[in-house]
C-alpha cells in the first residue's frame, strides 16, 4: 500500500487546489496498489491547455458540434461554438486550439470559471479503469467535497471529477 504521507511529484505537478489534491492522494492511496494502478491524467490547466484539450476532443470525435453537445449553454460556450461554425476550414488541432484560445481570451477568468473546473485546479481526471468502474466511481462519488463525477464527456470515455473549493 502506498504511503499516504509521502509527497508524490506527479500529483504535486497537477496544480490542484487543496481539496482536489487531497482527493487525488486518497484515490492513489485507495487504488494505487492494484494492477491497473491509479493514474491521474489531468489536473489544473491554463487557457491554452483547455483550448488544446477541447480541440483534441473535436478532432478525436470528428464532431464540430462537440462544444454545443458537451458543455452547458453559456456565453463562452456559444462564442466558442460560433467560432467553430464560422471557421469550417479550421480542422487541425492547432488551428482549432488557436481559434478557441482567441475566443477564450475575450472573456474574463470569472466568465471562464464555469467552462471548466480544470482552469481553477478544482478538477481531476483519473485514468478510466473499466474493469473496476463501478467500484471506483462509487468511491469517488462518496468522497467529501466531490460535486460531480462524469464517466463520459461527449460520448467519449473519460473520468472527470469536480471538487468543491476549500472554504
């Protein structure tokens, strides 16, 4: 069993808030000694990282309506989807990332806060372990300060956990 008190540079590098970091450490403590492990693949990201992630999802899914179909309908999401709709020639990850970042940069941090909890370090994405999905998801949902657990985003298998900020 992993030593819960040990500092894990991989988890520290995720830039998580205190509650999200505590959850990441607890998840690794709980599941880290299993054959599938307990990898956290994403934590805090900046605007560029979020734009890149969305662009990668659009290309991977092959769906230019990915934003409208995945995110809550808010002004940022409307503007990002409108950019995608108008710029049909932007098909590469780089072109989409650049365009989406340009749109995101027209909004304040507070406006972007609802787009993704990753921007504030209040979300983490554990690597899915489908053979243990029921147990791991139930465990995540039962943890204090967990607000939302997703098993899929835009019909793609991706575990995503949103954590309440420390008060």
